[in-house]
C-alpha cells in the first residue's frame, strides 16, 4: 500500500468542520436541483428570454447555476484543494497513471452493473446532454461538463458527504449516502426509477467514492478522475456523427 496517497498524518481538524459557507452552498445546490426536478418547466419563459434557441437557453441556465455554485464551492474548499494539490505534486507519476486507470475501472464496473440488470437504457439526463451537445459547440460544453460540474459535485458528494460528515457519522454510511445520492441526483424528476438507468451512475459514484477514500480523502484526485471521465464522454459524443449515435442507441443486444 506504499503507493497510496495519504494526507499529512496530523491534518488540521478545522478543515473538516462544516462552515456556514458549506451549509449555504449545499443548501442552495439542493434547493435549485430540487426546483429543476419538480418545477423546471416554470423556467421555460425565462430561458427563452435569454435566447430564442432552447438549447442555448438551457446551456445558459446550467452555466449560471453551476458557475455560481462553483464559485461558492471553491471559496469553501480552497484550503483543502490547495493542500490536496500539494500532496498530488509529491507523486506526479501516481496521479498521471492512476487517473486513467480509475476511469477504465469505472467503465468496466459500469459494464458489469449494466449487464446484470438487462438491456442498457439511456437516462433522460444523458439524452438531454447529448441533445444539447448537438447544438452547442464543444468549447462551450467543456467548461461546464469537464471543469465546473465535476468540481461542484466532488465538493458536495465527496468532500462534504464523506470528508466532513464522517466526523459525526460512520465512514461507510457516508460512503453509501454519497453513492446513492450522487446517482439519485442525476435521474430525479426525469424518469421512472429503474435499475438499468440507475446503474451507470451507481458505478460512477462507487469508483469516485473509492478513489476519494483510498487516497486519504483527496478531493482533487477524485475531481481529476471525474473530470477525465466527463472529458472522455464529451470527446466520444462530439466525435460520433449524430445520425450514427442514434443508430448505436437503437441497437438492441
């Protein structure tokens, strides 16, 4: 286990105490996410005022939401993030090699989970992203899906739900909550809760939780894994023509 990254043996305890900014950021994130899921249709007139193109309007709303939460999250976690980057810098080859290996492990685990639950199904969240990416250029989608989105989600689901909450709740309970809530967020309010739809997000959440805990609660390492996985998905979607993507989605095993 000598190659496992660990944080300093005597970490500053104040870094893992909930702050007012943590509560405000997490509360705002949950409130907006629930509003999108339950009453997102009410935003349609506002979105169309931003742009007559629904895709551009949807992108703008998501960018404003994640951008605002991202600024708050960065302010709240900046000290931990800076420390975790210093830890990663002590073993650069570990980071360079283990990030892509973690992404591969995530893909393998996803394939296993999906194969156990029947034919794969595309979630409404994934279908919506694919439709959005067909109308919004990659240079606009990368900041949202690769930089800001993963950072916000790692702050919420790993740093807060595991790093900080585990000071008060059993670590493995926190890990289970992180996996389930991470998966649930991506499908809530969009479709029926079915295992084929849920499994890819459970697999992704499980790997992100594992690498976060395995590296001594290094939120930047889990962020790099999350961002790399999203970057791979963006490259894949933009590289395949829309008509071919539709044909691939319609193929049944």
